[in-house]
C-alpha cells in the first residue's frame, strides 16, 4: 500500500488567525498548538472529518483501499484480518466510501463542465440498464433505463461522459458546441442528429457549425473501407471499459459516481488522487 498522511501541515488558529504548525498528541489525538494564544485545535476541527470516531491511520487505510478501486465490501474484508488490526463495522466503511465518492463526483463533475476537447474527437451514445419487458411487479432495486452521451479525444485519455434523458438534436448539438472546439475533426456514426440520412449521399449536420465531420455507417461497416481513420472504435472501447468498471463496483442507481470514479483513477496519477482527496477532506465547512 502506498503511504499517505492525513494530518495537514498547518492549521489556522480560530482565535488569533495565526498559522499553527506544531502538533501535539494528547490521548492519541493530534492537536495543533498556537504559540500566540496557546490555543489547542484538533487536527480535523471544522472539517468534514470533525466527527470522525476512527483513527487517522484507519481513515488513511480506507483512502488507500478506495483508490485501489476496492468496493466497500472488499475493503471491509481486508480490514478485518488480524495483521491489519482494523475491525470496522461494514456500515462505517460504506459511509466513508460514500464520502470519498462524493468528493470524486464533485471534482470530476466540475472539471467536465468546463472541459473543451480539440483535435480529433469521437462521438457516441450508449444505453445502460436496459429494462426487460415483463408483466411481473417492479423490482425494488432495479436500475432505471439510462442513456449516456460521450465524447473522446483521440491520442489522449481525455473524455466527457454526460447522462441524458433524450438523444434529440437540441440536447446533443448543445453539448457538442459546448465541449468541442470549432474546427476540430469529429468522427461519428450515422445517427440522424449528426448526419442527414434522407439524402444520397448522406451529408453532415455538424459541418455548418465549423467542424470537420467524418462518419461511418454502422449498418454497413465499422471502419471505413476507403479511409481506415474513420471509425468510432476509440469511444466504443471506452464504453466497454466503463461498463466493466460498473459491474466490478456493483453499481447501483448512483452510476454516475462510479463513472466519475473510473475517470478519476484513469486520468490522474495515484499521487494526484491522494492530494485531491486529502485537500477536500481538509477544507473547512465542507466543500
């Protein structure tokens, strides 16, 4: 396991607003000491972890297991071994993993809202949790049918995934204009939002916005016979990776949390992941 230190390097004194860097341990709890007003301040005062009942070392272990893409159940099984010596209640592990997932969701959501893709970008939509036709009563824990719209920049790991209610022109074109720079080259299938299928030969609906648009008819071929660069295989492989990740993490109705967690672990180094999570955990008054 990679090492991580949850205790911040400094804290601001709530009385005189001076920086406190010296840490004292009293009854196994870390306190920052103010040399101006002699105030003792608990390391997690006014933060998300203010009411934490478990030790910093145990929280650090949970962070490491979370960033190793363990589920809460798998983490609980690891921590119950004698050599680890942390017998946490499963509900406690779930609660901390939910907190970590919320941080990841907020971080990735904010990043994706402002992300702009350039160069060569592939478009596609995929369907999650297809509901089976049945006359049986509704299942209590079933996932609702959900469409995702994705954009992936070739040559990089950058991608944007957005849940959508409708695959209509107004929804998809607005997202394309928001997240793909004009003059970029777009690759797609022949879905009617992207391509006018009522004329022969088919024409692009996106070129009028200033994009270079190449498309392939998936009813005929998946890679253009004339130009082998015209395909959507890159984003199709992304859908496969995401769906495998959703199955591994036993995704529930909070599927977007799992997708953003996938992005978080794929796009950022392990060191950066630790730094972001700890930064949010140190923030005062939530985030």
